[in-house]
C-alpha cells in the first residue's frame, strides 16, 4: 500500500469516487464539463440542453497537498425516470456534490430527498457538498443564500443531513460559503477533497490508498 503522496511516478496514489446528484437541469453535467474539459464553452444556452441519459463518467487527476488523486466523477441523470438507475451508482462513493439551481425552488426543495437517497445507498459517513448553481442569474434567484446555510446548519441535529451540517459548520465561514455558492468548482472540489481526506475513517481510507 502506497503512503499518501508517495505514489509511483505518474500514478495516482488515491482513487476517489465522487457522484454528482440533484434534480434535472440544475447544471450537473455543465459543472463536470467545466471542471474536466478546460476548453469547454463558458457560455450557457438553454437550446443546447441535452438531458443526461442514465449515467456519464469522467476522470480527472489532480495533485492535492502533494498527493496525486484520481477523481472518478459520476454524472447521474436527474430525471425522475432514471432515478433508480442513478441512485444505484451511489454505492461505494466517498463523496457527493449535491447540486441545486438557485433560480429553481423545486430543485432546492428536492435536496432533502436526495440526501435521503445518498445516505440509504452510501451510508452515513459519506461527505456531501451542497452546491447552489447558476449564480450568474442573480436577478432570477428564488433560493436565498441563507436558506442554503440554514439547511446545512439544521443538518447538525438531523441524522439524515449530519455530515453536510458538520462539513459546512467546520469548513465554511460566511465568505467561504459565498465562494462555495459560485461556479468555481475546482476550488470547491479541492476543499471537498481535503475535507474528505481528513474525515475518512481508517478503514475507508485504507481501502482507497493504493
Ligand atoms: N445560466 C446558467 N446556466 C447553466 C449553468 N449551468 C448549467 N446551465 C444550463 O442549464 C441547463 C442544464 O444543464 P445540465 O448541465 O445539462 O443539467 P443537468 O443537471 O446535468 O441535467 P440532467 O442531465 O437532466 O440531470 C443547460 O441549458 C445549461 O446550459 C450556470 O451556471 N448558469
């Protein structure tokens, strides 16, 4: 077993499965594309929307605090008809990026149900990042920032959202929340990875150090 940060040259020392979850059309695929394809178009167009059919999969290698990490990013379909299929990919994930659209109240209200699915399939120890997307459409915002913060804070006393609550409380101050609430996925993802690395139980961590 390799020691963290000492993987063989060119070979990632840590493999991590991260799953994108959330309602349809909140922007999961776009976030993954912006993160994994440096030349992806920055402009958004509703006419170019293509719903994910079933599941998509991307890989990205990053270096985090000197450790090479291979991120497996699973982009699930948010449409209801794919729900059973999408949630079947939740098993074995170390982390989730749970996305809602700040201009779509239903997508935010759906977060609780996604949390339930995540914990049912991936257990209670998994780390979850809540990401409010489409922040460029501030004038159309219907989900205030404080609602996202409140949801995270309430999670502290609720088993279902415990990890998210702890994560938000310990790692994010209000300015970081603003950052989180942005399109800068790479920063978010790095913070997420650091946290995940810190909070993994020994058994889980050992299973994924190669
Ligand atoms: N304005 C704006 N539009 C966005 C943003 N992210 C995504 N979109 C648009 O939102 C629509 C849906 O984006 P997708 O990334 O396909 O959404 P999804 O969550 O993967 O959808 P499903 O595959 O159905 O689950 C597309 O028209 C995107 O161009 C964003 O940050 N801002």
